[in-house]
C-alpha cells in the first residue's frame, strides 16, 4: 500500500516542499510515456466491487477495528496499514457526502453507501 510519489522530490529539510529534481519513479511523466493523474489530498478509499473501504493505520499494541483487513506492516515503525469498512471509519460522513455530491452517474460505477 505504497503512497503515490510526487512528481518532484521532497525537500529533506522541509518535507512540505518539493525541489526542482524529478522523482525517479515519475520520470516517465516528463518523458511523455503516459498520462499522469492529479491526486487531490484527501481520504484514501477503495471500492472492491462490493463495498467501500477506508485506509486505516494501526499502531503497534493497538486493537484493530472490526472487519479490518491488514495489508502490510512497516518493519521500522511497526504500524500496520490496511482497510476498514468505510461506514465505521471516522470518514464515513465525508464519504457519504462525497457520493451524494456526484451529479453525473457516468462518473461513478459503484453503489451508494448502505445500498445492497
């Protein structure tokens, strides 16, 4: 569950800023080998064809939420990253609001939250 890299490398002295150096994993964008997608900051969610999931990070020694699906554990921090059902996550209200805001049904192929 690796995060999407930024086009430019981050400034090690201030990780909120980027440098003018291209991230090696993103050189293909400047080489014209595909179409980059703009990622807006927000909540990481996944639709698996049946239900919506929210990304969840669980610190070592903490209980996992009901229905949690672990994906990987960081060897350095001990944090486990995985998915929890979005309807029980702290983002449930925002997720439902985002789905309600979709006007054009062609933009979205999944069900509305709570639909079966």
